[in-house]
């Protein structure tokens, strides 16, 4: 097992910090598509989670708008993850023997990679009252275990390799 040196400090991110841009599989052509906040509709009083979204595929030109109120965040790793708006499968995901490793976008995947490869992982202080459970704290136990470090990092590399097919 390769030992990676480095320190990771929990940036106190939540999954809400990564939903402004989500990479998904296009329902039309099965290539990579992107879900972004619709720029033409800006309501400053509307929370980021419920702002209208636009699905855009550069492969086939598909474009859809979501302006509903139902948002379903993916939980767990037992099944493939979907985006919270259109319910499409995420592009950045791969199955391992422990479950599915997934990320909304490259920044999310980079956070997971940095956490897994670090030999020293520092959590947010217990007395910090802003946020109790961060994204890193909510990662499944199999991702956090040091004995699975090599396997998880291989999975992250496979996800990066899938971007070449996008």
C-alpha cells in the first residue's frame, strides 16, 4: 500500500456548495451534459438550491429547463447517483466493490481525492457551531478507511479517465 503524505483540513463544505454545476449523462445521446443555474432567471430571494436550472448538452444540443420545487439529493452509495433536479445519472461516478463513488463536478471529486490521499485528516473543530456535519464527515465509512485508500484513488482515476470520452 502506498503511503501518501499530506494534510487535509476540512473546508466545511456541504453538498450544496457543489450543485451550481452538475455533470450528468445526456438522456438523448448518452454523452456528458451539464446542469447549471439558469442565468436568464435571477431571483435574489430564492435559495441556491431552488433556483431554476438548465440542462445543456453540447453533444446533441439538448436543452431543458427545470423550475420545479422538488429536489431529491442522492444518499448512500448502494446504487448509482442521480442529479437532484432532472433525476439523470451523474457522469462522474464509478462502481467499486464497496459501492458507488460519485461526485457532482470536478471540484467535488477533487475534494474527495484530497481527503482520501491525505495521511493526516483534520476535522472541523467540535466547538464550531456553524455546521455540524460537513460533506467530508458524511462520506461513507468505506471511503474514509485507510485500507481502502488505493482502491478509492483508483476509482477517482477511472472517473477522470471517463472525461476523455465526454
